[in-house]
């Protein structure tokens, strides 16, 4: 893959296995992708660790919404990180901000310390910071190994200019991984525009529901699940292999 890597955001064990089968280089395991991703259950993490041969990172996010967390939420995140360490995960994906839009260094230091020797990715809380360049230096100081970002835009392609600038600023000290709206159709253009080496995609599709009994008044509760699609993952991998 010419030194490039595709990470797939997998919202279930089935999605994680599809990502692996499709040739992904790493899985970011989460739940509730429709909410931007939340921490998956202990059992899901354990089963993914048992069955994946590729690196497994776990999203540490206790709720939807902003990234301004209280003490109890940080304690929950710390315990979830300790669970990931105990289960043998390769890394965790985390982030916390203060009310002013800066990286919450005190809280993040505690979370990174809980991760110990496993890898740490700073997630898309980064896209909500006041000053991305200052925030990048803060994340580097925390000891994170990569930042997941859309460049502060709705999609990584729209944020490509900032992503490229962050890669230049990082100067090899940390990986900058574009994510949001990444597809096989735009991956080559995104790689050319940013110079990134790692890319993040969900490669998901909505499955048809197998339910035959479907009360009309509760139609909003009866859709099929969202799942990473092996064919889409393969297409992304092929696109990445074709990048010069």
C-alpha cells in the first residue's frame, strides 16, 4: 500500500470483521456511528480483540454532543481505557476540550496516562478547537501518535488545505489522519491534496431489515443496521494502492 494505511471506523463486531476482510490496516471500534461514535460495550471490545488480526483501536467517548467533560465522565473514560489495556487492544481514540475551545490538557493527560504503553489517537474533537495549530502542539505534547481530523470542515476534502498545513507543522512528530467523507472516489484526490499517509473511513451501508412484523407507528425504530461493507473497504484499499 506504498506505506499508506486505511483505518475503518467499525460500529460493531460484524463491521470490524468486514473491515479486516476488505484489507483495512486498522480498525477503530465504536458504537452509534449515527451519533458520531461512542464507546462500544466491553463484550464487543473483547470479541473484536479475540477475532481481529489487525490493530484494534477503541473509541473512548461516553456520550454524544460536545467534548466538554465533567469529572464523572472523565472517570468513566479512564476506566474504559483501562479495560482496553487489560483486553490487549492496540490503542484508544480520545479527546477532551475546555469551554474556551482549547485542548483540555489536564483531563487529557490523565486519559493518556491511563493508556500507558498502548497507542493514542486524538479524535475529531480537534476539529472544534479555537486554534488548530496551537492545538496540534498541545496534542504532540500529550504524547499522542496521531490526530484524526477533517481540517475543521464537513469533509476532509473540504478541509484539505488545513490538513496539509498541519502535516507540514507536524514535521513527522505525529501523524495527521484525514477522516470524514472519505470514499474510494475521492481518496486519491485527498491524498494528493494533503500528502497524508493514513486515512479514516467508515465504508458503511445500511442493511435491509429482516423483520416481517413492522408496526407502522414505530417505523423509525425498524431500519436495518449500518455496517461497514467489505466491498467498499476493498475499493478504498485499491484506491489507496493506486496513489503514487
